[in-house]
C-alpha cells in the first residue's frame, strides 16, 4: 500500500510536505481511531494520514511509542 500525500503528525498536529512517503511504513494502521482521538485533541480533522513526525519522535519518545502501540503501525 502506498501514498504520496503530505502527512499529519498525530502528536503536534502539523502537516508538512516534507513528510511525504511512497509506502505506508510508519503510518498508523487504525487511522479511524487515531483520527477520532486527533479531533478530540486538536479540535479539527487531520489533513491527511496520521503518523508521528521525527521531531515529536525525538521530543516525546514515550508518547510516540504509546501512540504506535494503541493504533498499530505499518
């Protein structure tokens, strides 16, 4: 499965064209559940597929790991 779209970080809520992927590796498996929680957390819908960006991964490694455990990851 592949995508070529800007990605939205689940933790910080930012969407950037720098985070473009050609495969789904690193994205959450349960996008529907992650989207629901994202909307509660950020007060808006995500602009694209959800994942954890490199900045949030290094700044919040425990939050990133918990998110991946909760929603799964490709």
